[in-house]
């Protein structure tokens, strides 16, 4: 899984390499500018001399902009280069590149209204955002509002009409590179070119309301991560990006009992649909056996819907403890359609059994009145799968921090803290799904841009995800690996099916997804 970094991790890596004499800041800036120009003309063919507006900020991101202006001018492009702030106060490397550009072209003082008018008049060409990059931690300055007005409506209201291409250097200005939060007035991009590693904010997508309509993953457009010559293996990552599943998905040998037995608990009559979908998902992902346990009065209803999935009457928690005397039942799933009162009874019995356990939906909300009662019973083989509302009920302080004054505090941070507190794996659902283990490992699956799966916004999709995790746990996956693999498969099945998806379709689409993975692995061999 590829690594993603925070802004401070990236700065530390650059400074370490500069301090040991492996590279200079000027060399890195030149490579960054070159990589942006290369990425632009790899995506859009060079139309020959055209017009570019280059917006250069008061830091090293602005220095990258001056390099880009110089390289485009060398191709014959007409450049309008605007400097935000006093160029005399630029950091040394950025100042050096400002001076190089000033020898061949004009540096225009920042004029918000003039920039808006110039962009409004452009029917082609480029607008380069090299204003603030990864360094900004506050709302965009007021004197960039008219420039925003020149960019934002045309980027989203007229995406294919005659207009310039908008390019962000490292990250769109106004987006927190750590949390993805739109700090206010962020500039959207068609293409973002980052350096060495993607940043967390490229894939996180929080939304703070209508005045900040979209976070980093929505605003960045296409993302190119350019190699600028830094060592690839000497830096700790903030998280890893889930980009492919485990190689152990395919069954190679054995019989049904060698692939585990998952037990899914159901609610009462008329409430069993969610558990049935979870059970179906567990079976489709390869659990050798799956049993759905329900109140006796719900047996007939569930029997009418299920064939390969076994049924068992489960009247109370005492009966569940008895069932767990069978050690072949090695994974449990509780929550989907379980009901609050039944969850309060069944969850302690399930956790007493010390099996790999997925807790979702009602199994989480049933303890919102005192989350510590749940945390005190959890063990490392558990996986909690809250959506943001359930997460807020269990971890209200962490949710408050997410919307608080620190824009660098991210969903990844909150999920990591939650996993440490709960002592087990936590999967915080969303288009940007964060997964953390109690040992501090964090992974992110971002269903945005080319991985977007908006059809998952449908009732029951989360129940299927819980079942996928339970099925993988039954097969012997470790909790963190089961959660990361299931998150990828969940989205891949939705993308494979496409529009019109309902939750029942997800388990039935899995064979197609698995066949595609087998074909891919065969091609690699």
C-alpha cells in the first residue's frame, strides 16, 4: 500500500536530505517545477505558445511557481506572473527563483480584481496555483476572494466548456494538506501535482457545510505524484493508502471447515434483512460456513430467504454462550438489524467468547449512553465499523476535535486515537474510510475521483461491509487486514456494478470482482 504523508513529515524529509548534503533546496525546487510542466503536457498536449497566469505565493510554493513560469516562457508561452506578498521577504531558494524569473519576465504585484478579470477572459491556457501549497493552516486571505470567483464557478459550472486548465502545485491553496479540510476560499484544480508522496489531504474529503463545499479529494482534480529524487524508504508515513487487496483472497485448497465458520446475529421478525445481507457477504467472500442466529419467532422468515446459509434459533445470551462452546465458530458479526435491547444483551456474551468479532450499527449505538462499558469488554480481535454518527456517540470528544480549531487534525488522527482507546481495530466509514489498529497502524481507502462509488449511499451497504469483514476474519485474516481488504472490495463491487446498485447486489457482484483479480494476478505471473 502506498504511503501518504503529513506536511511536517514531508518538510522533515526534505530538510534531512538537504542537511546531509544529498540535495539542495534549489535543486528540489527546480525538479518540482519541471515535474509540474511535464505533468501538464502529459495530460494535455502542448498547443504551442499560449497564455498562462501563474500565481506565486510568499513561500517555497511560490518559488515553484517562478520555476514553472520560466519553463513555460522557454516554450514560448505568454506569462502573467503575480506575486502575493513582498518578494523581498521570500525564503532564500524561492527568492533566487523569483530573481531568475524577473530577469526574463515581469513580476506583477497581487491585484485580486485584475486577476479575476484576466481569468474571466481566458478561453484556454493555464492558471497555475502556486500560492500557499501545504503550508496554509487558516482561511484564504480576503484579497484572494475575487481570484477564487474567477476560478471556482468555471471549474465546476463549465467543466468542459472553453476555459483555462487550473493546476495546483502540491495541493490546492486553501486545503489543509493534513486533514483535507477546506479552510475557506480554497481554489479548485483540474490537476494537482504533488512531490515525492501524496499528502493526506489529497485523499481525505471532509465537508464543513455549504460555505466550504468540499475537501481535498473533491477539490484536487486528477493527482500526479512526481519523483523529485528524494530517497523512497527513509521516512515514516502518516498512513497507507489501500490500493489493492491481499493476495490471500483466493481459496487454494482445503474444505469448508478449513475456511472458518462465521456466526451472524439477527434481530426479530421483520428485522432480519440487514443480517441476511451481512451473512450473504460473509459467505460470498469465502467463509466456509455461515450461520444466521435469530430469535425463534424469526426462523420461518429467514428460512424463506436463505439456502446456503444455515439457521439457528438464539433466544437469549445464555444460548449464545452455549453456541460458542463450538470452537469452530471462529468469527462473529453483531449489529445489523439486531435491535438495541437485543444488542445490549448479546454483545457482552459475544465478547466473552473471545472470537474475532465485528461490531456494527446497533451493537455500537446500544452503548452510546456509556461507551466505557463497551470498551472495557473489547479485545484485540474485534473490529468496530461506525459511520460518523455512531462514531460521535462512542467518541464525542474526538468528533469535536475533528470540527475544532486545529485544521491539521484529521480523520486519520481521530481513528487512530479511537483504536487506541478501544483496544481494537476501528473502521470509520465514509467516502474516505479510515482504518486504524490499536498498535498505531492506519490505512485510508478513498472512494473519490477515479475510485468514486456514489452508489454506496444506499440502505444496507454498511451491513454488507460488516459481513465482508466477518467472512475474512473467519478465513483467518487479522482484524486490520480484514478491514482494509473488505473496504477495498466493498468499493470495487460497487464500481463494478455501477448505477442502480442496491445493497443486495454487492455480495452477488463479488464473484466478478474476484475473477478480475485472478486474471490480474495471472497476467503478473
